[in-house]
C-alpha cells in the first residue's frame, strides 16, 4: 500500500474507530494545517493532503493497487471509517513545498509501479529522467520505510525522508532504503506546480453529508444483520420448543396412552401455544392441567413419576435456553 | 330395634344378600368418590345412591307408601347422576375439558332428592298403584339410560383403549349389561302386568288374577333374570370399584 515518508508527526496511531471524519477534517482545517493525514486500514490506505487548512488532495489505495482520488477517495474513507473497526490515523506536518509536491504526485501518472530495485537498471532510469526532462517523483520503499526524490525538468529537486518537514538535499536516507532487501520503486510523472488545481475539496464535497449517509447505511446494515440474527434465533428457539413439545408428548403418551397427545395439545393451546413451556409461570399452569387430566386415566404412582419427568424435562430445557 | 329385627326375619334371604351386597358396593363407591376427580364423584355417588334406593327392603318404615316411593325417586336420581358422570367422562375424552366442582355434584344430587321429597310431601299419600307407577317410571329410566351408558362406555373405551384405566370401562360395560337385564326384566313384567305388585293390586281390587298362567315360562325366566341380575349387578359394581381403585392407586 502507498506509504509516504513520515514528516513531523502531530498524531500517530490514533484509533480510527473512535474518530469522526468531519471532526478530524474540521480540526485540521481550523488549525490551518499543512501536511498530510494518513488513514491506514488493514486492506487500504487513504491520504488527505492539506495546505494551509485546505484539503487540496485525497488519495485512496487498496491492497490490490486500486486507486481513487478526490471526492471518491473522501467518500471511500467515510465508508471505511464507519464500516471497519480497525485502522489508525497518523498526521504529519510538512512544508508547503513538500505538500505541493505530494499534491502533484497524487495528480500525476504512474509510470512504473512496484518495480524490484534489484531487477532494474537504476542508472539508465535516472538518465532517462534527465534526458526526458521529466517532472516527477521516484519513490523508493520497503514494507515499512519510504523515501522520495522529486524531479523538476529532469533535475533532482530534493529528497523527502522519514522525519523531514521540508525537501532535503541529502540523499543518504534514500540510498539506505535502496540498499535494503526487497526495496522497490515507483515512478510518477507530475504536472508543474503552477498547473495544479488549487481546489479546496472541502468547498465542493459535503463531508458531513457523506459521513451521515455512511453512518445511516451502516446503521441500516446493522439493523438488517440484527434482524436476520433475531429471525435465526427465533427459528432456532421455535425448533427447540417444537422438539421439547414432542418430548413432552412422548412422555405423556408413554404413560397415559394415545389420548395423552390430545391432552398435551389442549393444555398448550390453553396456555397460548408451545412457547409456554419456556415460561416459568405458564409451564406450571400447563403441568397442573396435564396432572388434572392424567389423574382420570392413570394411577397415582404413574402420575407422580410422569409429573416428575415432565417437570425435569421442561426445567432443563428452560435452563439450557 | 325389635321392629327392625322382626323385619329382617321376614325378609327373603336372597333380597337381604342383595341389599348387603349393594351396601358394600355403595360403601366402596362412595369412599372412591371422596378422593377422586369430579367425574368419578358423579359415577360413584350414583352407585352409592343405588344402595339407598335398594335399601327399602331393610327399611323398617318401608310400609309407609311415601317412603317407599322416595326409594324409587332415589333410584332414579342414582342412574341420572351416574349417566351425568359418564357423559362428563366422554366429553373429557373428546375435548379434554374438565370443569365444575365436586361439591356441585353432591349439592345437585341432594337438591333433586329434597325436591323429590317435597313432591311426595305436597301430594296425597301414594296408593299401591301409584307406587307401582313410580317403579315403572324408575325402571324405564334405568333401562333407557343403561343402554345410553353402554354406548357412552363403548365410545370412551375406544378413545382411551391404550390407557391403563381402559379395562375398568370393560368392567363398567358388564355392570350396565347386568343392570339392563335386572331392570329390563322387571320392566318387562310390569309392562305386561305380570309383576307381583300388579297381582297383589288386582287380587285386592276384584279378586281376579291376570293372564299370568298363560305365560308362566317367560314370566319365570324374567323373574329369575331379575333376581340374579340384580345380585350380580351389585357384585359387579363392588368388584369394578375395587378394580378401579387398584388401577388408580
């Protein structure tokens, strides 16, 4: 996933689940923040770039390489923040120039993506950048570190490493990362700073609305899931009660004879259906009804044994529930 | 007491045994009614009332026509209460509904008997012919309700035939068959005026004896059936309640 050098940290590893995007953006905007906010999820990263409190750029990249920018990226961020429990927020302060470079980078084109450094001829590539007088950015990165080299008209403009707030002139960090096993590069071509759209996304995107829609959708999904779960539970309970009813009938039929099935059905109907078996008060009334009827058909000894068995069966079913 | 001893010595031994057996059956059935459900109360109280109805044979005041008629009323109430009990049992077998209280059965039976007593009290003292009419009515009701009870018992047995108590209903079937013979044979004699009461009445009134001599065979058979079926009925009632008691113990 897309990893920018860290810059000067303002906040790191804030749990996204506790945050509301409109509030986060509002705070950064009100503080005339310049830099970027990186929302890191398990399967995607969303980066919001601010320049003097304006949201100038937004980029979302999924693990599979799918990219979204601008409104789509902000919208995707809202839905991810609402829908996923994990994720962390990191906010890094950068200089205006560096911010502009990153803004340009997000609006640029990807020329090479995730190329293994050891498999490419880096010298030829650098030479080509100079020959073509490219405006762009070469990103060198591993899984947890990243450095950037910005080019203007084919000449290196400067470097962006972890912990730097501004464009630097030293190439040491970039060289270190390039020397790490598994290092990869991305090459982006960018527009000139003057041609970048200086649009504030906050003026064209109603983040509050998107957030509320995402929250409402999530709530509706939760309601739907809960409803489905409740229905499943109801079905399970109904199946268990039906099973209990059959057990009760078989106990009574075993002692009283076939007529016992009718007695059980009548007493259940009197108590409002087989759900009464799981209700303490109603099940007592049900048992009293069974006892009263069975008294006309079986001996006191059999009746006592049957009532004990019924009571035990119903009680244990109620406890299991 | 002397009057009672004199009466006992005058009673036919066979009749005395019959009364004693009905007394035993009545005691067993009444005892059974106390600790059991309402439907059994009706049935057992009814059988106990048969004993009261039959006890005129040892009643020292039985020569009183009013009291004699009251025994017939008690006998009639007995079969009505028994039938009510079997009807309730049949309703239970079909709907599994049990309603009402035992005390209502006792009170209702008592009320009917009091009403019967009042009926006799406010009317002229019955003549021997009236007493005979009472007996005919009683026997007719017994015969009709015995047939009805046999049908009810058949239906109850079919409904509960795999229940432990079902065999007791076979016993009740035998009881009502015997009662049907007992009461039916007497009714037969009464309908054709071959009964002893009618013979006595006509002898007193005009000295003529009915055409009984032309039908001695069937009259004797009917009398024999009446005699032994009555005795066997009392025995079967006592036995049935003992059997029922064991089944429900």
